[in-house]
């Protein structure tokens, strides 16, 4: 399946990359043994509380029937690749059980190799994986098409919707149908969010009875983006580059910052706090006085962010989840010193953890990203930890030698 000394040839690029990740994770090509991570006594409660539970009846009605008509199964998984619902005709479900494609099983690439639900989650994109493109041989009797479902506003991946079956699944029409179902689910989730919006009045407004309203959570996304996406309750905005930098700095300093401190972190060579004050006036008009306070400038709500989530997973020792959440450097185009320091600190911590782990799957995940493709030290570490018999080792050695010749001393 993998040629020695090179990535797989004769297959699509996304499949070749996925095979490399699967091989690095140690997935057995001859046996399909994805773990059952949600036992029956936990599955019901877990999926009942999952956001996709609100839209599963719609998905089952729209896509489940179509899957049955082509002797396939409908599956809906969470953001970790755990199958929450698997629906289909009894005889097809029995065949799916033979490869452990069952509710509660974890079908991310790390545990099940290349497959549509796992690869769609890894790439955050709709994909079709045909029979021979599966990494694990017993799964090559199946074809599958999957698309991720995102949370309205934040854009976070909630899970994935998938149709798995025979050759009938291997068609552009199936992928289009799955993608449309995922978008339909997102629209329905957005409708639920609009209904819930009554809990959060517009900035500056009180509740219908004049009572103060509970402050919403601020959700920030800045990894791999040039501009932050911020959600306050059910409302979402994309901030300007400068407002994005201010928001990142305020999120990092919950106790608040003075105008001069903010100006120094933003414009160290042109210390004009009045410029910062003008920007903050605009931000307060956008977000509301209940969200952004002054003297010192600070965010008054609970704040969550995608970069803090990566740091939290690193602190908890969950490297796989940290890498899954890391979408790239924090505001990569920002030259504000305060933002640059946060960006470098997170990247340095993540890189150090990957290097210290010595796990090939984590090293491959980093070196196959656009921000880690030229990381010489990471390629050298991969060469050191891969056994001589690994089909990935010649590729890692060749890449490390090439980078060393280009950038080494």
C-alpha cells in the first residue's frame, strides 16, 4: 500500500496524505479494530446532550431514507469521530458490524485509518473515500461520503454526517447530497440559535421586564485566521485586523489593560493611547457596553477561545486533541508585539510537546501541515523515532536532508 521511500503513488493527494498519517499512527492495515469509546450505558446520555441531537431526526428523515434505498447506512459522529447514530436496514447494519462500524466506535483516522468520517474531520471538508482508498483492507469492500457539520457562529466542528455503503455511494451525487444535508443541519442549528436569542438582548437593552440579563459567553476564533471571529451569545462578527489584535490581548489579560499598556502592545514605536481609545469606542459600539468595560479596558464576560482550548488540551496531556484543535498560528499576519508573543508562545509549547512525545503520528501531523512542512527539527525527530523498517522513514530522511541543504548551516 505504501511505497518505500515515498508517499503513496497512483492515488489522490488527500488519500496519500491520510495513508501516511494512518501509518504513523500505527493503524493495522489487516484488521479493523476501532475502539468502542462510548459503551451502551454512556452512549444514550452523551448523544442526548450533544448539539447534533437537535438535528438528527431531520438528518435521519432526509438522508437516512436515501441511504436505505441504496443499501447503505447513515452515520452521524461527533467531533472526535465517535459514531453517535448508525441507521440502516438490518442486513446492512449486520455487515457494518463486521468492521465495527457501530454506535459508540471511534472512526477518526488515528484509530480507524483513512475513511470518510475520519478524513472529513481531519481536513474539515466534505470527502468521498472509495473502496480501495481505505487504509484498512477489510474496509475496502465499502465506500463512504461524509461532510462536517459546524456550529453556527463560531464555525467549530460539531461532528460529521456520513453515508457508507457499496459502489453506489461512489458518485458525485452522493457527496452533494451529504454536503447538502450537513448544510441543512447547520441551518436548523442556526434557527435554534435565533430562537434562543431572546435570552440575549441587543447591546444596551434591558430585558422585557427591565431586569438585567445574564451576560453571554464570548467565543473567539483566531487560529489560522488573519481576522478574529467573535460570537457573543447568538450573534457573530468578523472583526477588523486591529480589533482582532485588541480582542486577543484583552482575552489574554482578564484583569484588564490601560490605554497606554494596550498601545505599547500594539504600537510600540508610536505610543498614542488616544488611537487605542478611538478603536475601543468603536468596539464597544459593536459589542455593547455590557461586554467591554473601561478603566481599565477589559472583557466583562466569560471568554473562550480556540487558542486557549489548544493550551488547555496540552496542559491536560491530550496531544491528539490539541493537534486537532490547532488550525494554525494565531493571527499569523499580525505584527503587534503582544499578539506575536502569544502566537510564538503557543507554537513553541505545542512544538516542544510534540518533540518530547516522540510519537510518529503527532510528528507526521505537524510536518504535513502548511506551517510545519519546512520544520527541519521536526523532520529530523521523525527520522530518529521511526524504525528502519517503516515505509515512512526514507521519506522523512529525504525531506530532512533537503531542508538541511536549503536552510541548514
